[in-house]
C-alpha cells in the first residue's frame, strides 16, 4: 500500500509546471484558436464575399486588376477550394490545440513535437533575416530559438526524471 502511495506522490511531482513551458503552451493555444477562427471565417465568408472583398481592396489600393497573381487568386475562389482550405486549417488548429494541451500538462511527446516543429522554421527565419535585416525577422528568430531551447531542456528534464523514477 505504501509503495502505491509513493507512486502517486512521484507522479504528482513529475508535472513540474515550468512557467516558460506554460507561456509556450499559451502561445501555441493562441495559434490554434487563430487558425480555428480563420477556418470558421472561410466557411462563413465563402468565395463570393471574398471575391467582393478582394475587388474592393483592388480599388482601394489601386492594384492592377490584370495582375497574374490576382487573376490566379480569384480563379481559385470556389466552394470546393474554400472547403478544402478550411479543412486543412482546421486540422492545423487541432494539431496545435493538442500540442498546447500536451505542453500545458508537461507531456514529453508535446515537447518533442514542439521542438521539432519550431526547429524546422529556423532555416527559413535565418534566410529571411539574411535577406531583410530588420527587427521583426530578428525577433521571430530569437523567439523561435528560445522555444527550441526551452523545449529541448524540458525533454532532458523529463528524461532524467523518468530514469530517476525507474531506478527507484
């Protein structure tokens, strides 16, 4: 009986609620909620309203309506593409929602997932900073490096804790 009580105490101590991990979890949750809002917005707005909105932007900003990119963009606006885009964005929101939950509750898989995901952006961010030396790409790069470092540290902490609990 005493052995099972010590396991419960050890499992409660395993979740250490690192404040930096909680900040990352909140940021990932905000990313998830933003994607969810975009997916719902696409479904509610629909291609016809989006075309009208783009037409008004073309007039307001005096863009060339014969621009190849605008012609291509308007040609892509149909119900099927909107449903597909909304489904993809919804899947993105669900994945990041699960990641946020996992980070909040200090799950090792979530730290791995977040660390790898954030690390994949680093080469692109370095390239962006290389081409445009500005505070915004530098800040994005810095934040992502910090996220990778915090999550990598958390992976090491959780591994050490797992090894310690297995040996006791």
